């Protein structure tokens, strides 16, 4: 008998097993992988290292559960989703602590994420009861034409570590609302938040097999997902590199895909902007989750006339950010997720320095007593040039590089001069410019005088190498629904 829970040194009870067909389950081989607290290097738990056989069982459980779940009245599916969300609110503090322990983000951000994650379930509950088909006027009197909306079937989700709960609920909420069943693979670094969600789903009363969570080697699990004929849809959030692999794998069974991939968000401040609001938006957009979100501002463009005034205020705000263990009060920036993340940030900084950028603040690791060596000082770089790494790829760390521009056309050109197209931000008080630039930016999301555009009711997703598909609002529902045409002779 394997143990299904463990308790951390800080007193949190953790579920540590996969959730398949309503049962807590280990790997067939008994193999496990460690989950580490990135702030302290403390081992939090060992979680199952499952392979193809366990993944197959999870998919088969979801396939068996599917017809019953699909045929339940939408009101009942909605009620279960609402109950699931209520339980997340009830356990907000506990879930937030688990998230901070395994992911590192400050507790206040973890609490924010749990509420945000629950909001996708609440929104999906509302959508479940509004899945309307259509009747279509026929060309002859002896026919009636109908378009029915039906769930696609068993869905797999593959999610990253930067939003350990919200990326899961943003996918499984609408999938379950549509009548699909799901197999979810969380990121290796953050399985504990996913298991905690599974426990609440079980308590809410979701039938066995409707929600399954599996951990182990990503490549092996994904091979089963992509080969298994029961899987009809895969929704992925992660890197562009892995997105490309999945798109190739999806060709075999012609799988429906949603791919929410990397970003490289520009943040433009025009000289008619409210500079204080722009600074506030820039801090929110750049430094949330230590700069580790796919819509984080990655490069700043400031119009010359206000450049120094913006930079002074931005620098002052950056210097106020407190770095440390996210479990402590008043912390704004936690650790980076792992050593590779630190290596990337340091590579970007070294490259910027080599190319004569000026480090206005930060630019080095921060050594904190008794903590892992994964904290980076919030950094402001002046003099970014287009050939710098920070100007061409996602840094995924607390680093804000700034370049100046003269004209609106130049700013739009700089912003669009990237293969990525997830989020872009700009600040202006000119209404005509607001329209022009919103339309000109080749991005799926535009924050206009807004550094935090994500919300459950709005469409989230990218263009170009940032992927395709939309999550949020009613927009996500068609990702999990098929349209069936019935031509009825009468
Ligand atoms: P990140 O840089 O955010 O870790 P990844 O794309 O590497 O982005 O990871 C996002 C998710 O994709 C994680 O759940 C990870 O385990 C999974 N993943 C990584 N490589 C593969 C792969 N070859 N096939 C399927 N999933 C993968």
C-alpha cells in the first residue's frame, strides 16, 4: 500500500499520487520523482514517474466516463463546476501555500492565482448551460437544417509550471462544461497543486474518470496521448519549441490542438501617456511571478521626450520590490523556478553588458541566508539595441530592458518585429492613436493602458509563433465542441 499524502515541514498536507479513475495511484514501477521547493531546495514530496501504461489507463477511464458525463444535463455539469470553484475558495489559503512551496511565487500572488483559477470554473459553469445550436433556413420547404453542438470527446491537457492551477482550470473547466472528460499532465515542477485540485474535484462529486491527473516523463506520457485513438483534442500551454513537436505528433491522428506558446511582449510608452499609470502597469506586467509569465512585458520602448521621466520613476519603483522566500510577508519577487532559468537571465544580462547597455539597477544574483541560490535582483537596463538577446527572445526573469523611439510608426515596427505574437502593451491618452496602434499590433492580446489584461471572461491566446486557439470567455467553448449538421427531410 503506497502512501497517498505527505506533510511538509511547514505543515501542509499534500496529495502525492496520480489521480486515475477516481483512485490515487502510483507508477506501476513504483518509480518516483522529487518535487523541490525552488526557494530552499527542500524536497517537498516524491511523485509518481508514470509511463505509457498508466497514461493509457487514465485515457481509457476518461473514455469510459465520457458518454455518461456528456449525457448529464448541462445544469448538473454546471453545478459540479460551481461546487469545485467553491471548494477552491474554501481552501484558498492552503492551496496558495502549496503553490508557493512548489513554484516559489509570493503568497499574495498564489492567492490571486487560486481565485483566478476558480474563476475559470465559475465562468465555465455559466457557459455549460448556454451551449446553443442553430436552426438554418433551408432552400426547400421539405427540409429542416440543424447545427448541433457536441463535446469533442476525451481531451488531454499539458500545462506549465508558471501557473500551476490556473492553466489547468482554464482548460479543464470549459472541457468539462462542454461534456468532455479530461486527462491532465501538469509540469514536472508543480504537480502538487494539480493533485490538490484533483482532491477537490473528487470532493465536489465529479464522477470517476471525468478528471484524471498523471505525472511522469513528459515525452513518454505525450507519446501515449498522441497515439491513443480515444484522445480527440490536446490543449497545451508551454514553449514554442514543444508546441512544434506536439503539432507534428498531432498530425498522426489529426488531433484538434490549442497551443498557447511563448511570448516576447513589447511595452510601449508614448509621450502623451500618463507616466505614473505606465509605471504601475509596467511593474505589474514585468515583475509578476518574477517575470516568469508568457505575457510578461519583455522589452520596453519609450518615446524620447518622456524617456528620462519614465525611467526615473520606473527605477524608483523597481528598487522598492522586495525579493525573498514567497512564504514571508511583504515579498514581491520569489525565486526563479530552476537553475536553467537563472542561467538564461544571466546570459541575457551578460550579453546586454557586452553590447554596452547600462545597468541602472540590479544586474546580479541576490544571496539570501539559508535560501537556494535562485534569487535575482530586479533589473533595469537602459540602451537596449535590437541585436541584444533580451530584445529578441523571452528572458523569463525580473529584467526590464528599455530602448527609445521617435515616432509611432517606429514603435509599431519595433513591436511587430518578432516571430512571437502573444501580448503587447501600450500607454497613450490619444484616442485616435489608441485605435490605430491596437489595430496595428500583430498580437492576440493588447493591454491598452492596462498592464494586467488576463481575466476569465476575455479571449486569451496568440498569433504567429505564439500559437493558436483562444482560452477564456465564450471563445474557448468551441475548442471543446464539434458542430454537427443534421439535414432533416420532413
Ligand atoms: P517551459 O519552458 O514553460 O517549461 P515546456 O514547453 O518545456 O515549457 O513545458 C510545458 C509543458 O510541456 C510541461 O508540462 C512539460 O512537461 C511538457 N513537455 C515538455 N516537453 C514535452 C514533450 N516533448 N512532449 C510533451 N510535453 C512536453
